[in-house]
């Protein structure tokens, strides 16, 4: 019997009602005290609890991990308490929700951070482009190169944030290793110019992502942890020479950890996606390459043919909170209003415009 997107699936011991995931979408609406979640965010996520899995907007694991205005954190007691209203609302509505832990690394600006802090990265290499701040658009700055001790501290920040997520009622966490943020910067060949054990080679470049995944699984259990990657996606000025070797090595390295899932934001390389599915061996969540159109009903066939176990939808979920029901009935679908979110959809891009090419902003 053919598996469909509307069949249940086991995710690390948690039963998902269907195979339709709400993709992480940065919304920049954490207007609560100390960059905390609000009642409006609880309503927003509860409205979409019909998804088999909700993955939240990017949540910074530390103060310096913030790269956009008004994004929420999971590094203070205040933030943990505020997120409780969100997770409780989703669970009352029958949903499952993972928090996406997103450290933006060199993508950000001192104007977004407390006095004295600057964005950090694997190497002091400035990203091309600008970022939106409350003071307007700002050029990216030279990031402070992380020392080995600071790398270890950052890994612990992820683990601590994961423990905070569980305390806040989340069913698990997704580690954001995609779209040019800190783990992706370590994976790249232009942002990571290190000559120590955290760079130089494929093994060195994948080390940070693997160690973060290991630390978080040790903290909360592998069944509660997913990883998102975006092979060969150049967003936020990322270059990945030899990307196939990098991601084959990464998939092989994390496979023994037994993560709940691997979430692939697909670039131009479907062949690599199929390779990663075999190498990882666990549940594969796919945000497929769809050109300039949002992921839609036509992509449901990727579940039926076995390309993926779950599909993540973004733009359509913004416009259609009851998206799984609409997909099951064949529509109708409200069209996403791109003017309101500047391409901030399942391709993982933020609400705020950047100087990236228009093609990069398309989902």
C-alpha cells in the first residue's frame, strides 16, 4: 500500500498525525520582555497545530547568537517561562512542536547585540551584504574569530538551550545547520579558513556541527533532536567547494547518533538528497527545491515515491493555517503575500530583506 502525506509516522517515539511539517520561518515578533515569546505567538502556532510537526522560527541559544531584531531566545528563565504558553497552546490543540535552535554567527550586527558584543564566526571573514536592524540596513561586520575555548562554550550553549527547550515544554529541538548560519559557516570553504582541528579538511569543517549534535543528544536524548542542512545553497554568502564530500561525511558522522530526523533544505542537487537519505538511514524531512514557487500540493508525490518521509511547507502555512486539511481536500489555497514577509518561508529566509539576489530570496 502506498504511503501518503496523510499517514501517521513515528518520530523518535512520538506519533505524528501526518507527514506534513510546518517549516521554520523567522518572524521577528518576540516583543515580550528579554526577547521572549508572546501570547500572539502562542495563537499563531496553535492555529497550525494540524501539522504533523511544527518547527518554530529560529531561536537563539545565546545572547551573541542573535542576528535579527526581535527574535526569541531560549537562554534565560524568562524566555523559558514565556515559551510555555506557546507549547501548552499547541499541545492543547493536539500538535507536536520542536524549537529550532539558530545561532546566526557572522550574520548580524553589533546594533542587534548588547554593548560590547560583536557577531562571531569560525574565521574573521565578513559576509557580503547587509542586515536589517532597528536603525535601518547595516553592512555585515568582521566577526570575532571563535577561540577553541569559545567554540566549546558555544557547543554548551546549544546543549543548555536544548535543556531549556524541554523545560519549556517543547517536544524536541531542530539544530539549524543551514542557510549560512554558524554551523553552516563552519561547513563552508569561504567562511571557515581555520588551520586547526575545526577547519582545514572535510573532517575539520564538519566537526562543529557533529559536536553540537552530540552534545545536544547527550543533553536531551537523540529522539528529541533533528538537524537541518542546506547543501549547495549559497544564501548569506556561503561557498561550499566539494559540497558532496562534505555532506556525505556529515551524514555518515551523525548517523550513529540516532537523531530523530535530518531536514534537508534542498538546493540544486537532488542526486545528493537521495544519497543522504541512504547514508543517514533515519527519518528524512525534505523542503524540496521548487524554484520560485512555494512548496505545494504537487510535491506530495515525494512522500508517495519514497524520496522523503515528511515534507516541510512554509509560505503556504503562513497563508493557510489549516494547510493539512486543505492539502487533503485539494484546496482551495490562499496565496502567500510576499510583500508581508520578504520571502520568509520554508526556504528559511528571514522576514527582513537582504542584498541577496532575488533568486536567493525565492523559495
